[in-house]
C-alpha cells in the first residue's frame, strides 16, 4: 500500500507505478485528490480525510475484452463491504456507480494498458464518500451525491471500511481467476438498480430509450427498445432513468 497526503489522481499515480513495474495488488491511497476523475472526463469531489480515494493495480491473465468486468467486480466488492461494515444496503447503477436512494455514494473508474491479446495492467480507481457532511458538499454535488455519514448519521471508520473493501476485492478476484466471472455477474445482477428499469441512453451519436433487461457475459448492458435489443458498452454512454 502506497499512502499519500494528496495526489492529483490516484489512478494517475497508479498508472505511473504500474509503468515502473509495481506488483499486482499494489494499492495507491490518498487522503485527498486535487483532480479526481470519473467516467467520460468528469471530475470527482475528493475532500481531504472525508472519503476513501484509492486505486489498485491488477495484472490479470484474461483477455483485454474481459477488462470491463473488473468494474462490475469492484462494484460488487464495495457493495458487500459497505453492508458488512455499516449495515447499509446500496445498489449498483450500471456500469460504475453505487447509489443510495438514487444518490451517488461510490464511483469507479477502470483503465487499462493492453496489447491485442494480453493485458499489461488494469487500474481500478474507487472513490467512496464516507464522512462528508451536507455542509461539506457544494450545492450542485449535494443534489446528486450522498455519503455514509449522511446516510447513517454517524462517522464511519475509513480504515475499517477500506480493509473490508480490499478483503472483498481479493476474494472476488481470486474467485474470478479460478472459476471465471459467472459468480460475480450473478451477484452484480442481484445488487443492480438498473436492470428492469426504463432508461435513457445518451451516446456520442444518438439518444434512445428502452428497458434495461440484462447484462451479457462481457458486462455490456442489453437495452430492449421495443423494436430490437441494443448492446451498450460501458465506455460510450451515460444512463439515466427515463422520465
């Protein structure tokens, strides 16, 4: 575990470490991030000592096209860890957010360095809003995000929660290496707040509506538009509840 008081982004720090041959399982954790990142170039609010801002380096033997499922693995692990430490039940919004009553509690950003037939490394970055009060959050963020402090009314030990997350991640990863992703995909479906709901899919080239009916074996979301079933990849859309 490499610990920092502040970094621009734990994913950036993890990529630098990975390029310097850091071992699989290396964790980069920081008390604060100056430029925390979410998907599609969005920022991530990362105040000092109020959350868990960390990234982990993996060097798996499976093929690059399976890498998106690492996001699903991380979401399942964090969901189980939050329940174990706090008793709070949360849900997973495809592909990379963990929500409580519709508000974002956790964000996950998975990045990869690979060749055609092999993965050099995968970085899974995770931001968990732990002890952020309503007063701490800017007004615009407070409308869409929450924290464990706001949910439970009490401070949560960040060290205990991080330890539990890492334990759940390790269990899930070794299960995947031995048996494949089937168990994780089944667990993800159990925790999903996306499947079975009508959604709005916004991509670079089009916007359409449909019902989220399943995820396939590669973690892509399947949307029934009423005319056809569309396969949606994690990297090219934003999904919102249909109005």
